[in-house]
């Protein structure tokens, strides 16, 4: 009898009797060995009650019927064990360990294949990689560990203008990015919407200098507004409330952008600031200064007007222009207090302040007053044809008796104030913006304080349309301010009601307009005026007394060098040569 080379399958011989015996033996071998899967490769004892077709790989030290069959495949066939010698390279699935085994010519071992992981096109770990994200991982965490010492993550880019960064996303939309984006500076930027990013931190690649383009908070206690100051900043204030008022920092810090530092022109100070050309309207210092409005302060500065070649004999002030300098008042929420927020109309000297005789609701077209005697019946100014309701509350819940942001002009026309019935007929329904914020329907109850609205100018404390007495010379100007103006008249030397902070402002070269204006010449876009020594200090010897109309009479100490005396004089603006 002859057999096949690999599985030793018996061939049927010519003229062989009982050919089915040979054929069936070959079928048994094929059934036992093709698509080989065994129950175990570690059981050393044959099962007590094997079933037909069960197969095992006989391990070393097998006993019983398997003794001496180490490495062979044992198959239970026709109530007996048949053993088949394995050949090099045979594979078998081992069921009890769920692993693939291979025969290497002497022993069976677990099949392990080391994959080629070099230059893979894409890798997805519990995720699907794509052409852009060629490595994609979905997991609670990703660990990159050291191999004995340190560990680096390297993100390389082709050129300085490219991006090498880590991007942090929320629902696939960028929220924070750190790295070198578009330059070799290291930066951290953040976004609330994935499209507009704000630079939080930048480290300059050339110098290592760090900057915080969006500002910094929390470096100091919250009670200090989170702000830090430098020694230079403190020195630039000295005993004054205005930082860098004397240009002690050697620059124009704290001054409006329209005022440029000039170190060559100054009245014995580090420098001055210069305004050139045509009026730019009101320009404010950046610093907001807390004040006690019940006390008195003095605002002062030096100023100098440049001479300009030309014939100015036809103008009363020559080439000298009107200058304004004063204080912007702000409330506890740092809202600017304009004159309209506290001024009241006076008719024939009678204050329009009164109370509601009946409730007032947004949408009403009439206002019933207790007394309309002081209300407007002559001025066509829309600002004086409105109302101011004294029921405003700031963010802390504080209400004010003579300051309110609930004001609206142009609500009635001349002839619509009936001083007999004390009813004001409106030319439009009362707007919802004037509603009572404490009432769901915005209703103001009877007895609520209300007045005819008014309008006035700014607090031009130190300069009020004044001129330098002569060109090319320095002059000092100063004036006091103190006490709270409750009169509704916008008293110049009193703080506006509601004041918690102030900010210095100018209207420099106010009368220099293109083409000239109101008796002033056009002196050109380069005509200069300088300011220096800007100061706001407490006035310790001031005396104050309440006036009958609610304003505050203010007197300050004035010294006389000749007599060596000091006396109290009424608040006034003083301009004198230095």
C-alpha cells in the first residue's frame, strides 16, 4: 500500500479488494486533520468519556491511552484513540485558551506574528483614522511613558510661518491652542466659539520676553481689582492722585493718545504732553481716581500756547485758543455722570423738582404732578422738555435723591404743561425705559420724586474756555472742587451727585477749527499747546457750607506773601505766570 506525502492518506491500489477500507481510512484522516481544531493542548489525562470526533494535542507527560504520544494529535474515532504525527508548520486552534498554535517540527507553541509597523499609512486605536488624522485614538487616557529616563513629545513644522501646536476642542470646535502658530514665538490663545481667538500668553522667540496681550487678572487680591503696580508707577504719583501727571515716567502713560510726550518742553519737570492742531473734542485720561465727594480737592496744571507766525491783529485773542480742562465724574459702577443725569429745569428761578400726584406707568400719555410751577414753558431745547425720575438704583441697590439715569428728553412740547391742573401732556407714550425696575409693570407710585430734565456742560474745573495770557510762556491754572451738588444746577466747583470716581479731561485748542470759528482764526493743523504737572490733591484747609438751593459753598485757603497772612476765599479759578 502506498500513502500520500503530507497526510499519509492511503491510496487505493489497482485490483485492490475491499477498496472501501482504504477509502474510509483516508476520509477519517481528513476529518481529523483538515481545519484542525483541538479541545486542549495541555490536558495530560484523556477524558473519561470522550465523544466521537474529539481531538487533543497530546502534551509532554501524558498518561493513560496517551502515554508516549507527546506532540501527536489524538482523535477519538470509532470508540478508540487514533494518533497522528504532526508535521512542521501544522496549525491548530486550541479551544480552551482560544489561541492559534503551530508545530515547529518538535513542539507545539502559541502562534505569534510580529507585525511590520513601519511606514503605516493610517492607525486607528478604537477609532477610525483618516487622511488628515492619520493616527486616531479613542480612549479615556493616552499614556506616553519613559523608558528608563526622560520622555519628549516632538511637534515639528517645516518653516517659521507654519504651525506646530496642540489644539484643545469642545465638540470638535477649537477652544484653546498652544504652540508656535505662524511664527517661532510660543503662545497660548483661547476661543469661546472656535473662530475668534484671543492671545493670552506670548513668549518672544528671540528674547524670551513674556507678554499678556489680553491683560492679566488675579495677580493681586480681588479687593485690589487684581492690579499690580511698579515702583516707577508709585514714584510717578508721589503724594498726588494723578499717576504720571508730571511725566515722571518719561513718557505719556495715562494721558490720552492725542497728547504726545515732549521731554524738551517742560517747566522744570521731567517733561510735558503736547496737543497739536485742531480740536479733537473731549479727551480723557485713562486713570479712574476714587474720591470722597464730601471733601475738597484741587485740580491744577501748567499750560503753554505756542506762537504762530501770521497777522492775528483782527482777532481779540490773537492766535491764542480757548482751552478746557476738568473732571469727568463717574458713579460707583464707573458709569459716566453727565449733566443730564442730575440737572433739573428751573422756570423763573423755581426748581421743577416735585413728586407724582398719581401713579405713572410706561405707556401713559399724561403725568400728574404735585406742583408744576418750575416746569418748562419757554425753552425749545428738547433736553429741557423731558423728565428725570429719581428712582435709579446702582448695582449695589443704592438709590440717590438727586442723581438718576432714568432720564429722557423731548417727551413734551411747549404749551403741554398745565400749571393749573399740574398735568403734563406727553407727545408720545412714556417709554418702557423709564419704567420702575422694582415693579413688574414698571409703575411708579404717587409720591415718587420727579423733575423736568435739564442739560448743561462738563465740569470745566481748571480751564473753562480760558486762554494763556501770552504765547510761548508757561502758566499755572488751578481750582478747587468739593462737596456734592444737590441743586440740579451743575455747580462748577461741586462734584456731581452720585460721584465715586473722577477722571481728568481736556478740550485742547477748542477754538481752533478748520476755517476758523466764532471770532477765532484757523491757526493750522500743527499749532501746539502743552500741558504739564497735572495734579489732583486734597485741599485740607477748605471750608464748606450748604447753600439754600442744595449746592455747596466752598472756600479755600489763600496766602498773601506780602502780609504773610492766610485767609479763606470763595472757590475760583486762578491762572498765573510761573
